C-alpha cells in the first residue's frame, strides 16, 4: 500500500513536470544559467544599475535642454526662439520683481530649516529612547503624515487651519489670519521640513554615546547643560546634513507659497511657472530654473563646507 502511494505521488509529479507551466519555469532557469555563464559578473552588476542610470540620464538631458533654451532670445509675440543670447539672464539680473522673490526665498530657506531642526532634535531623541512600541509608532505616523497625504492635500489642510474661519482664527477671536502672510507660508514649509529633518537626524541620534551624558550627569551637570554641551555636539554632522537638505527643499518650495501665500508671497519656483506658462516665455523660465539650480547647489555646498570647517575647529 505504501509503495502504491509513492508511485501515485511520483506519477503526479511527472504529470506536473510535463505541464506547460513547469516547462516554462525550466526554460527560464536554463536561460538564467546560460546568461550567468555568458555575461561577466561585473557587467551583470552594471545592468542592475541601468534603471537608475536611465533616470539620471533623463534628468541631465532635461537640464541640458533647459540650459540650451535659456541662452537664446525669444519673441513672445510670435513665439519664435531666436539666436544665441544671454538676454534672459541679464533681464533677470535687472528685474526688481525677481530680486524680491529671490530674497524672500533665500531668507525663508535660511530661517525655516533652523526652526525645523530645533523641533526635530528632541522629537528624534524621544522617538529613539521611548520603549513603548505603540507610542513610537504613533510618533512616527504623526511626523510622516505630511508626506503621506501629499503636498497639495497637506497645504490645503494647513490653509483651513490658519485661514479665515479656521481654528486659529477662532482661538484668537478673529484677530489672527495667517493666510497670505510670510509666517503662514513658513509654518507650512516647516511642517514639510520636519519629516525630512527627522529622517536625516535619525542615524546621528542612534550613534549618540549615552555613557557621556550619564557621566556628565553624575558629575553634577544640569539636564540643559548635558543636552547643549554633550548631546548636541554629537549631532553636529547630522544637523549640518539636515540643514543642507532642508535648505534645498525650501528653495524649491512651490505649493506653500502658492496656496498659503495666496499668490502674494511667491518663491522662485512660482516665479518660474509665471514666466514659463503664464507669460509664455519658456527661455526665461528656463533661465530661472538654471539660476535656481545654481543657487541651491552653491548654497548646499557652502553649508556642507562650513559645517565641515566648524567640525575641524572644534576638535
């Protein structure tokens, strides 16, 4: 009886093995083995990078097209691109409206990351040190809700919060309406910078040596002194990286100035859209985009270099 059961199972396996599905699986395995023997390992590793390289190449191609378009004159009436010219850049340099928008963007990109990092440091430390899993999960969900809801939904939610008829106006008895103000735009930007700051600071917080703080407390240091003199210096690299990332995000902000600022507190990205689509001048919009890219790149590099130099002096 046992041998009959075994033979029956064997016939069942033979039937399955002869099915088209298993033949396809065998063929795929054979192709994979042949591919592994024919293609060197280094080339297979390069093929794994192909999707990322294609995405990077598409980005570089788009930026190259913007750069090419930005160095040509343009007839807005006839919608005809002219010859090689730097008039798009010279026009922006002498445009007072662009000066105002650029100054507003840079000032916000300097201040908002500071606020976000100040809020993020104790948040991340609490997130790492808390023992209750459900509370840690609640903190994670709370900080990442702005990313999960999407930029437009999040910004309109903030507009309802600080705008007319919202909770803020109700709490202040109608005396405070932040919609259309720089402070309102700043609140929206800090809301989206906080998750980015938390993500960047998290590895640095995980590397904090708890014994240093314990030793300082044993020697009589106050909790505020331990935090400022022991904990924060260990986060220096993470703080610099978080500030650089938040600076770039703020300079590229679009939804918050457009919605929370009600079109009265535009940033460079909003100015780019107005010139590229609103006024129908793609070369000037391309020039704005290239200038924004240069400002963000130089600003981020300056932050990282300054942070590294400060770290060397403090050693």
